[in-house]
C-alpha cells in the first residue's frame, strides 16, 4: 500500500499478494505458464469465474495458470479504481505485481523462464500493455514471452515499443476502452508488430456469462462468439509459439 485514495491513505512498506495457481495434472518441472490479470473490479464473483473458465481451458491445453489478485490484500473494491477514467495509475502499479509473480514462478522452478505469458482484461489489459513496454521490461531481470490484452485502454500507447509479441483483443461496441484508439496504436510502425482481433457486435467484458447491462456508465455483457473465439485464439497463438521454439 502507498496511501492512495482507494487504499484509504493506508501505507505499508511490505506486503503480500494473493494468487490461485492451476497446473495440468501430473505436471513436473518448469512448464509454460500464463499469468492472468483481472479488471478494475478485482477477482470478485464474475471475474473469478472468468479466471476458472479461461484458466481451465489453458490448463487443459497444457499450460500452468496463475490468477493474480492485485486488489484483495490491499483492501481495494471496484468503486475506486473503476471510477478513474484512465486507470493508468493502477495499471502501472499492477505491472510491478505481475513481474513479482513472474520472478516468484521462476524462482520456485514452477515456470519455464522463457515461456511465461501475461493475459489481462480491461484494467488488467492496460496493465499488460505496460508490462510489455520495452522501457518497463528493461527494469526487470525476467521478461514475459508475450502478452494478450483483452479490451485495454490504448491511451498514450501509440508510440510504445514492445519487447515481445502483443495480441490486442477488441470489442466493436466497447464504450469503456476505445477500439478505434487501439486500432490506431496497432497500425503504428514498430519493430515488433501488434496483432489485433476485433469482435463485431461485442461490448466490453464480452467474456463474462452475464446479460448485457450498464456498469459504471458503459454497457458490458456476454457475446458467445467473442468469448469462445478469444480463448481458442489465445491457445492457438501459444501453441504456434511453442512450435516455433521447438
């Protein structure tokens, strides 16, 4: 804690983050991993279901999964972070959380150091873009093999250089994070191109099995084609990277 408004001015020099880990049955030695990052409302009922759903599919495909909770041990709820239009402050802090989790997985010899990926949604997706920023990665001993950002804010990201492949997963009707701005970012010339998928007719948080409703002023809700197509595409990209490594 560093005394933010959301933390009710509490400051703590050291602390712990909570996480759930899932691994394929019988997994031995370091294996490829995906660190999953929640959105601005934390790992509540809805996002934990997403973690179990997508995480379970990833485990079934042979990948370990760490569901990283940046908010629970800090006492944060959805009202504070979700009400910040840019959410960049928390996205930056959460990038350090993800690198701490990466170091821990490698230090425990659980994860293959060269094959740890990050998958974030909403605020966690913005965090993913910050994580993959070469300027941020250069500050850390270990780096991620790639990032998947589901409906991120691409504000101020146009000229960012990424150090590994980044996949943008966007929703055509997203009112919370502009798919147009992200599209413009993806079209910018950079040494490592950004790959983009835009799901037609989908709103923000299309991965959640919830009816379309208004959350903090924007529409969110389930789109079956986008939800299923996204996890299939993520697993496909991971498997393609595995083949390339071999």
